[in-house]
C-alpha cells in the first residue's frame, strides 16, 4: 500500500513538472523562432523600400544613447544601445540577394553580391519558384523571402539568409531540452526522497483504519456469537418465530460484513494464508451459483448460469468461492426489479474469464472502477434497502489480485452492468 501511494505521488508530481517544462520550453523556443522571423521581415522590408540596398546612416544625425542614462536608471541592460547597434550593424550582418522578374517571370536584374552561397542561376531559380507559388512572403529552405509588385509590372523578390538564426534556435532547443531532462532527473530524485514524508500522514491514517477494522471485527465476533447462542436457547424454549428469524437474518448479515472486513484487512496486510492447489473452478463456481438460485427465484428474477465444464486453475478454493459468491450476491441485490442475472465461466487457452452481469436501472456515471473502492456506494438509498456496505467488491478485487488476476466493471448497454474477472490457469501469489 505504501509503495503504491509513493508511486502515485511521484507519478503525479513528475507529470505536473513535465507539463510545465514542456509548456515553458515550447513557449521559449516558439518565441525565439518568431523573433527570428520578425527580424528577417524587418530587414526585407528595409531592403525592399530601398530597392535592394540598405540606406546610408548618417552617424552625425544618429548619435548613440548617453551611457549615463544606464547608470541613472539602474537598468541591467540598456535596450537603446541594442537598437542603435542593431541598426548600424545590419548592412554588415545581413546576408541577402534579390532578383527582379518581368511579367513573363524572366530575370531582368540579379544581385548576389551580398551572399556567397548563392549563384546567379540559383537566385533566378529560387525567385521563379516563390513567384509561381503565389505567396508574397515565407521561407524557401533557410531563406526568408518577400515578393513585391512594382509599378512597372515587374516583381521584386528578395531573400535573406536565416541559417545562422535557425542554427542558434536549434542550439537553444537542444540546450533547453537537455536542461529540461536534467531538471526532471533532479526533481525525480528529490520528489522520490520526499515522497515518504509526503504520504506519511495518509499512510498513518490508512494503518489506523486497518487496525480499527481488524480490532472491531474481532470484537464484534464475540457478541454476535453470544446473540446467536441466545437465539438458539429462546427457540428451544418457545420455538422459532418471526422475531427470532429476523434476529438470525441480522446476525447473518453482520457476520458476513465482519468476515469481509477481516478478509480485506488481512489481504492488505498480507497476513491471510491462502492455500494454492489445483482447483476445479467449474465445480467451485457451480457450488456458489447454485446457492443463490433460490434467492433469485424468490425475488422473481431471471437467473441464468452458463459454466463450461472441467476448467481448472491454481488457487485457493475458499477465496475463489467467496469471490463468486460476492459477485453473484451483488448482482442479485442491485439488479432491477424482475430483472436478470447472468453467470458465465469460460476458458481461452491460459486465460480464464468469469463474468457476472445484471440488469440495473441506474448505472453510475463516470469511471466504474470506483465501484471497487472500499465503502463506495453509487446509490446510498438503494444500498440501505439491500443491506450493502460498499465493501464486497473491494474484497472481490483483493481476491482476484491475490490470484494474479484482475476484475473490471463494464457497461453493457444502458441497463446492464457486467463484472469481468480474468484469472491465469497457473497462479503465483501476489501481494494485494
């Protein structure tokens, strides 16, 4: 139980951290690519407006910002200097080429003097390709382009090389992913070390709950035995009557509850002794199913039992009998009035399937796995009428798990619920 709680805590914490890191890394890298694109578009627009060249900057008119302002403002970084330097260095940093095409998409002017990797023929081919695509801007390989229609009918196509920016973006992505993985690893170690303290209050509460269930179960067994003996004496003196029978029914009900509580507690504490042997599962399930035939008939419910013969498995007979009885009893209690209950046992190679289904007027919404939670009751009013405590299915799951199997609940239409137990033919005892 403690291991399961710690595992869930670690998985939850790491999942939350993973989502945060993915969002953070994604936003940073997307923003970086957007900035690269915006900067390229700014340069292209300047070059387009100036017929393929940068305008001359008059240093006398463009003086750098006063460094004293940085001291006065106590700013870590003076963004005015960045803007000034970026503007002045742009003609020397920007690698670009342009082509002018006429109405027939033939090149009339070509300029590849500001880039070394592109020949004139390549420039023309690139320009003709982007013009034929119909887009006015976008990427062609690692080049950002802009197409502008001139007054004379020609098309001015200009490209700028973004490979350096993309290389930096790729490096940022790799570094951020590496840093994210390191953070995940460090947080995993930290969360795992602290998980014990984090779940300690829950574990303590569960331990107290189990101790109470065990102690209460043992304490209840004695007065129930005394009451049963007293009823026997009364019936010997005055004979059986409806009142003594009512008391016996309540004793039976309470005894079953105590038995289930102790079984669940012992299985969770791994103190219950299960005797695994070759078991004729068909006979065991038949025995359990036959004991409920009269109950189903008296309740005017259709009871169908279909059990394939001679199915064997390795298991504890008493536990398997209890598992079958719990599921069938649950189906009879919670089936609709004049409804139907179906019991089915079959084998497919090394997997045994035991199914109990029943009609139900109000199948709970959402995840049906909650039905196996201890003390969970989907319909409290219905449970009070039937005498349910929300513990039987928990015991059934514990028994199935102890035999290396599993149990699930499924909706079968709008008014049918099906409980499916799968068991291996050969079982190795598992901790619950």
